[in-house]
């Protein structure tokens, strides 16, 4: 029996109740995005009637969705029947600089979302949950599905960890910076803007770099960036003094990660650096956010999240040595790696 005097956070079931609520709230937030309510709240407080009219919804039914999202702290009922986005809710706007909206949209869309329902079968079978859902490896799937590829790359571009990289490493003296698995170029573009004397190489799969032009031109770095299509399991371009792999190694199980690293080592000169940007698990103080991101790597790619010591062992297998780990924020780190 519950003691009526206990607050929700003292109850033993509170963590489980939070997880159950989060699962439900995820759909409420998705619905507000799909109905265009978040964009309508972008300019400031709006009346429920106006919101309902704008999204073609019934007022009471819209209120049923707004209320729990308000209780969760993403919108605020500033006056009876008037709603506005809270500072946390503003991250759901299309122009959010952290890119959380685009990540949210990708994670809640079609196969990206359904793959999670295959988690138990994935643990039993050893196949990735994404493969069990779609019959295909994620990157092959994206090559054939333009709509999902657009969602994926938009989420990657919007949340690219260029600020983490630039905060941890001074790249101003770098002559050539190569971004391996650099997607459509959000990270290399930010590096080149911060380092006007450097040139860049953007390396990724052919169908991915085919979409890089608009971003590189918009960021006005296209004339300083070579775009190279390839497969890092076959080899990577040589001649760079800094190699970057941002949120790439964490996608791959150990055997594949070592194969990629051996190819990077073969391209590195004695003075090149490899900067590995990504989420690192901490065995002593695991963060729920980082562990959840780690789990998404398992669902999408079959990789289990690693600590910096576990990365160190992979680097050593590939003839590389970890010289320093910069922990930046939210569990995202930059590992500075040299040839052993
Ligand atoms: C999780 S995304 C990270 C993208 C980008 N570095 C970022 O931080 O936003 C992984 C990237 O690895 C690329 N990739 C996957 N397999 C690859 C391969 N075999 N060769 C080269 N790039 C590959 C994907 O196309 C994708 O752009």
C-alpha cells in the first residue's frame, strides 16, 4: 500500500512510471509536430481555438494532447486556453541549433521507430533490430530510400558535433583535414569556416556525398573542400594531417571498427592525428542519455557502446595509440589518436 504522505519521487515505482509516461509522451509530441502546432507556437503564445483552426483539429481533442505535453514541461498554459513553448519546448522548432527536432523526427519515423520493437529478437538472434525490421543493413537501406535518407542526413547535419570537435582540438594549424564518414559535410564545413587557411576532404559513400554540394556551397566552403566517394572498408584518402571520424566508429562492432581503423592508419603519415568524436560510456557513472544513445547504436547498427579503455584496445589492434581523451559534454568526447 502507498503511504499517502510520500511524494511521487519517493515511490519505488517512480522510475518505471516515468518510462511508461515517456513512451506515451513521445507520441503526443510527434502528434503536435505532425499537426504543425509547434511551428504555430514559434512566434509566441497562441489561443487554443486558433491552434485548433490552424491545424484542422477539434479544440477538445487538441487539448487532450496539449495537456500532458504541458505537464511534461514542453509547453506552458500561460493564461486559460493560451499556450506557449517553454525553453525546453523551443528545441522542437525547425531552426533549433541543437538539431533535436530533426533527431526526434528521425527516431519516431517508420522503420527507424519500428526497429526498436525487434530488440528482444535482436538480442536472441544476434542480427541487428534494424535488419530484422527491414531485411537490410541501415546504409544499404538508406541508399535505396530517398525519403528516409533525407530524414537521416537532415538529423545528422542538424546535430553534427562540430562544436565539440572545435572546442576540444585546435585545428588552426592543420593544412588538410579529412572527415571520414562525414555525411553531407556539416562537420567539415564548420571546421573549414573556423580554419580559413585549411582545406578539407569530405569522404563518405557515393550516394551520400552526392547530396553534399548544397550544404558546402551554402557554407561557402565548396572551393576548399574535395568531395571523395568511397568505402572506408576498402581504404581512405591519404595526405591529410588531421583525420576526423565523428559519430562513425560507435556505429560498428569491434571487428569492423578495427578494419576501418587499419585503413585509416595506412593513410596516415607519421605526424597525422586521428580525432574520433563520439559518445563514450563511463563504467563508474553511466549517464541515462549516453546509454540510451548507445542502445540506439545497437538497434540501428548492432554496436555496443564502449568506454575509452575499450576504444584504446581497438586502436592498439589497428597499430594506433590513444594520446588523449577530451570529455566535452553530454558524454560526447574527442579521442586524439596517433600512429603507435
Ligand atoms: C552516424 S553517421 C555520422 C555522420 C557525420 N560524421 C556526423 O557526425 O553527423 C555515419 C556516417 O558513416 C557513413 N558510412 C557508413 N558506412 C560507410 C562506409 N562503408 N564508407 C564510408 N562512409 C560510410 C554514413 O553514410 C554516414 O554518413
